């Protein structure tokens, strides 16, 4: 099916209970999370168990387990007698998510500057090149996903697994928030990220933390925080099946 691999989806899987099921469940989960990260799966989209089961040739039981684990992470909402839907974060949710990110990423950025290593910095440079290439080619879905994943790659250098898994969930939720509330380019891109990498590589922890805080504040300022409902789209088309 050609589903792109996402380190964030791996982290969300690792952070959730009960995700060690059949491999097919992992494929479905990765497809849904990646579609959210690439802004192809709109908030409010209905995730029918029968439809997903038919698309992937699996039972409703497997699909239900995937949806329940995503609901645990805040990416899906399950409503009684209505079914599962991609979460629709409120304005209050948006503010809280970015408040939490600023707290956690201040810590992970400082730790990354303290614990940096050549291999980790090389991974970040490779990631930056991929971000820049996607942006230059006008591949917005990939650029959006990669810009979110940059923050996870930076957190990995910090070597703090709990922060990393919490951040993975917050970055995924941020993707929904950006899709709903973005009014202009929110400033999350290769240029900002390159300055962060330079500061981390040089061990300038204070500067790196300031850059990260400004970066996240700029993203939040680029949002039009007015509640709205995204129109649903066909699930089969979104998942490329």
C-alpha cells in the first residue's frame, strides 16, 4: 500500500497499552496516524469499523482495538451509539497542547544540547535536508509530517524516553490543531529548525531553549483560534485504497 513510515506513529504505538496485536493492526494504525500527520485525515472524519475492516480485510475486532488505542492518545473520539471520529480539538485544547509542548520541549532541548552526539546531530541534518526537499518540491503533506517529526528527532537526542513519548502524542495532536486553526504559515519549517540544530550542536543550551520557545510561540500565534468544523472526506480516498 506504500504507507510512509513515521517515527511519530512508532512512538505513539509504543506509548499505548495493548498495541502488540496482529501485524495488520499495526499497518492500519500507522496509516491512520500518518494520514493525520500529513493533514489528509480531517478532524471530524468518521472512522467506521466496517469500512476500515473492509478496506484492509480484517475483522471489526481488530479495527476496534486500533481505534480504542488512538482514542487513548487523544487522536480519536469514540461516541456512544455514533462510532469513532478523528478528534476535533477545541480552542482550549489547542492552547493547552502548545503550553504543554513549551514546557516539555524546553527540557528536551536543553538536554539535547547537553547530551548531543555526532550520530544524533547527523540524523537531524539528514532530517533537515528531507524537510527542505519536500518544501522545495511543494510536497506539503510530507513537509508537514517531517516538520512535526523533527521535534521528535531532537527529543531523541535528549535521551529521555518519557518526555519523548509524551511529546509524540502532543505533536500528533498539534497536527490536528494546525489543520483546524491555521490561518497562515505557522513558522514551523527548515529555517527555524536549522537554527535550533546549530545551537544544539554547539552546546548552547540556553540559546537553543530560547529558539524553541520562540518557535512554538510563533506557531501558536499563527493560529486563528476560532472553533470550526472540518468537512468530512471519503476514508478510502484519504488512505489511498
